[in-house]
């Protein structure tokens, strides 16, 4: 039988992780909402790192237009539910995990049921109704919400729900959803979700293990065209109805 420590030895030797950190990962529960461009790499790296319990939420099926960026899927998967394919491939990557799938939308009515068993949420959606529902639930339940978004060659990353003084999703994006284009409308370069989804996984790993400070008060903006990273401080918006 495979020695589990051998699988994780390269991260166990890190002083910020160690055996204790690996044990924390083994019992951690992370819910990934959206198994598209962000969710695929985030799930792969969380699974590879040994996060013991993963929940996958997505009601969508694989389409041809997904394949340039949603790297868990191939031509043979077109028309099949994303979470079904993702679960199978993640179990092949790491058979020691417990993976639960939910072929449905994350909404205000489903939030408590879907989120109650999980400690950390990853917002990997490209759907503003889902983002709002995740935000409301995470703030209400006081759970970390590792958020990323994509726009053409630019990615944004932050963590809501840890520092109440730094506000929530609606403090950062106060505009109406109609004012912001999603990936289908604006386009996105395929490699960008891989970068940002991997960063989401890393933030979740840091939260679980306590390895270092996470982006709980700051926003990271990555420009893929110029290969630059910028950070700015996130602030609570006066009058926000979600995190008041």
C-alpha cells in the first residue's frame, strides 16, 4: 500500500506545513462552487495537496467552448455533468479523498444545505447570482470565501469573510451585475483561469495550515499581458447591507 507521507513529502518538509499542517489538510473540508475554468485547477491542486474532503457544486454540463480552459474535461466528456467527470478524475489523482458532488446551483435557498458541512468556500463561479449567494452565506456563517474573477487577460483574487472590517464581495463590487461582463461576453485567455484557480487553492491551503497571511484585507490583481501583480487594500463600504 502506498505510504501517504511519500505522496506529500515535498510539502511536509516545508517548515510552514510540516506533519501538523498535513494532518490539518487531511481533515479539512472545502466547498468549490463552480467547476469551470477556476474550479478545475483549484480542485486539482487541493486534491493533490491532500485536502481530505471536497465538495463540488455545478449544475452545468461540459461544452466544446469550455475545453480551452477547463482542463479536467475532454471531447469525450461533452454533454456530461461537470461534477461527475471532475469527481472521477480527482479520485484518480488522489484516491484517499472524500468527494461529494452537487449537480445544482448554489443559491440563497440551497446555501445552508450545501455549505453547512464545509469550513471554506471557493467562489469559482462566473455567475453573479451565485456570487451574491456565496457572499451572503459566507458572511452570515462567518466562513472564508476565497474569491477569484476573470476578465480577458486580467484576474482578481481576494479572501472575504475573515476580516469583517475589510468588507465583502458587495463592498468591492457595488455595481449592478448588468454593468459587468462575464467570460462568455468579454472573452478570456485559457491560461488565466489556471493561474487564478491555482492561487485560490494556495490561499485555501494557507488558511487551513496557518502557513502565512492570506489576502483577507487586500485584493491582488494579475495582468497576464504585462505579467504584473498589484495589490490594494480592501475596505468596507459604508451602508453595505450584507456586512453591516
